[in-house]
């Protein structure tokens, strides 16, 4: 009877000892991942548990921004890539995510402190301009909540407001005006948002612009 008691004690002790390192590993992952478990970003790094990494996890942040997901972006981030990295042509990853309508990766990059005002030098396009051009109000509001500049101008002098007017998105126009977009800013041809609204015959937006003081 005493022998079986000792055996049961040894088994229980062994189980407890094995559980402790696993708990410490989970804690280390949580610290390393900077608390992103709140959005399901706490998955293990591919290959961390001895499994064979999927080839998609070899994506760079720029590639993940264009055609990947949060898992691929997170893997690149944990490999040490900067959230402000750019592709060889100069477009930052955040801009590429906005152009691709990749709101999940856009959110991930912003939460990892990507600069919302980085722009492509050849076009002057910023993430906010790209989101406004798509008429994507969810991305626009997300960028504005991370202090994106609503009055940045691209190489044509067009602001996000003008892009939204030309896209015919009343929701984006409303969001930008609410964030302090200059209603009478002009492009390099001297045209205002109201002029563009009349040009593309968006009467509802033209009335919104006029009500906000546009001329």
C-alpha cells in the first residue's frame, strides 16, 4: 500500500513540474507579443514549437500589407522588420495596406506604432489619401483616430477630402470634415473640394461642403 502511495505522489509531482515551464513559456510569449492577444495576435511564431513553418510566413511586411494577413505581418514584425518599412519603389507598408483595402494589417501596423503620415515620394500619396480614394470610411476613421494628417497634399495638390469627393463617398467626406480637414484647400490647379463635387455631379456632397463653409 505504501509503494502505490509513493508512485501516485511521484506521478502528480511530475505533472506539476512539467506544467510550470509551459506556463513560463506562455508568459514569455505574452510579454514578447506586447499584449496583442486582445486581437488574437498572440499565436506562436511559425516554427516555434518545432512545426514546419508555412512558406507564407516568409512574407515581408510589405508583402503582408498587400496580400497577407495579420499572422504574416506579425511574423515579419517578430523577425525584426520595422512597421515603417517600405518597398523598393518607396511606398510604405501602411500605404500599401490602405491601397489594398487590407484593414486587418492596417490596424496591426497602426497598433504597432506605424507612422500614419508616411507617404510615397513619387506620388505624394499617404495612407489616408489612399483610403479616401477608395471611399473606405472604416480605414479613414481608423487612420484619423491614430492622428493621421487630414490636410496632407499629394503631388497634384489634392487632399484626402478632394479624393473622397471625387470618389463620391459622403461618409468619408463627413469623417474628414469632422476631423478638421480644410474645406477650402485647393489643388495645384486652384480647384476646391466644392469645385470637384460640382465637376463630378455629386449634389449631396456639394451641399455638405457648402454647409461646412466650402466655396
